[in-house]
């Protein structure tokens, strides 16, 4: 990692120097640096992954817990039919 990337990662609070336009100057320096260009992280967007929905009812479900008015609920959704089932829980769910 070259020093341009290190200074970029540390941010303005890690350096005793700051000047107006510093961010642009550092970006321009890094844009013209071969090492920075070869080792910069790739931020290309990943394509959305389509999930396979269930072929039969309740083959694939989504579940989530939520709290409303100090009561706890489990919501279950069937991917095949979009049927939604709400289950009341008298106890606070524990995350293991
Ligand atoms: Zn560099």
C-alpha cells in the first residue's frame, strides 16, 4: 500500500496538516499514482441475486421477530403464497 492510500484511510484527523482542497489534492495525487490505481479496491456493484421462491406452500419461508407495545411477535411469510402468519410470544425472545 502506498502512502497515498494510507493517508486516505487515516482521514484528516490523523494528520497534523489540513488545507482547503486537500481532499481533491489527495484524490488527484492518487488518481495519477500507478500503485494506487493498481491496488485500489474495486467498488463495482454486485448484481442483485434473485432467490428461488418456493414451488409448494411452506417450502420456503421468511421469519422475523419484532416488538410492538412491549409485546413480542414472530412473523412468518410463505414465499409461495405470500401468506403471512403472526404469532404472539408471551416471552421476550432470546438471541443465542
Ligand atoms: Zn499512490
